C-alpha cells in the first residue's frame, strides 16, 4: 500500500497482515506512518495505490461507515468523542452499525462495556467532555467495542494516562482478544508494553516496513529496534509504567468488579 498527502509520500509499499485472533504491534518513530496505516485501513484516507483486504474482500475505497459495518473498529489517537453527549449516548452511537441487524443487542453490549469499565457506569449520565482523560479513553474503547468488531485498530492507547489506567485498558484488550477472538492491530508509544501484549510486531521507518518479527524476538534485540525508533527502547518510559509492566508479565491481575444494570 502507498499513501500520499498531496505530493508527499506517507507510506511506501507497506505490506502487513493481522490474522484472526492475533494481537500485532505496529512500532516506529514519530512520522513513520503508523497512524496513516490505521487511517487507511479504516477508510479515513485513501491509498494512492495498493489494496486492503479484510476476510477475503477488498475494502480500500470504502467509506469509514462501510468499513465499520464490515467488522473493523478504530480507536483513534486523541479520544474522538461526542463531548456534549452523555456516556450512555456515546455508547449508543458506537452501537449504531449493529442496530440494523441486532436491535436487541444494545443493552447486552452496553452492559459488557460497563462490566469492563465500572467507572463508566458511574458516569453514564455525565457528558463525555467532562470526564477525566482516563475515563475518556475508556469511553473511546467502549464505543469501539459496541460495534462488535472482529478487528480493532488501536492508536496510542496509553498516551497521557496513569499506569493503572493503562493496565486496565490493556486488560480489556487482552480479554476481548482471548475470549472473543478479536484481532487487534496496536500502535503504542511504549515499546516494552506493546511487545508484552502482542504476538508479532512490525517496525515502520519512513513509511516502509523496516522489520517484522515475533514480539519475543523484538524484545530480545532492543538495540536493533531502537535504531528505527530514534532512541534507546524504554528510555522514555517512566519508572511507574515499567514497574506496572513487570507486574503484568509476572502474573494476571484481578479483573474489574462487574456492575449489574444498564440504564
């Protein structure tokens, strides 16, 4: 796939795949083309050339609405919410692609989000624009999950969030990946965190795939990865996040307490 912004090339022949049930990391320095890759898959930008296939069907050229209807959800960087609407109303909009053929599924889907993020249940009548940064990211994740995707595109999940919130979000991703078989393509600034939660990784450099290996292999060769990221892997990660990561790798955490009602 090739993508241009005007005459400026953003992606230069990127080829990648995400298999059913996989969690795959997409790594690279700022400007490497990570966000552009996700935006191309979700229909927000049109490839200049090349093709994108999902479940054997070509989807490049489809509108973002049609891409979501095919089973792909996108959690964008920046928490793209309806700030003037309540938490519950935002979740209802997330369910919209399912409404046509699954009218009875709204309440169970919303309950599933509230089970994963009890704080959202407590804030269900509150306007999205008044939530904390962590709560807004939870709502962004909840909206994406409401569409029951088979492929979830996640752009910078941990950006600007406290370690405990980051781990709760990653716990939800691990759960939907394991229990629902949801495939996930993850862009994440904290490389050790990304590699600890994925099976494979692609490293982009200047709009091209510079390397692809298993996440375990990438973790064993941080200098090689860092040569494409523009620094030493892990040098920007705060100690709190690295301690959090060590706890994740040491054993599974307790899941959030479930709520019992949907309003």
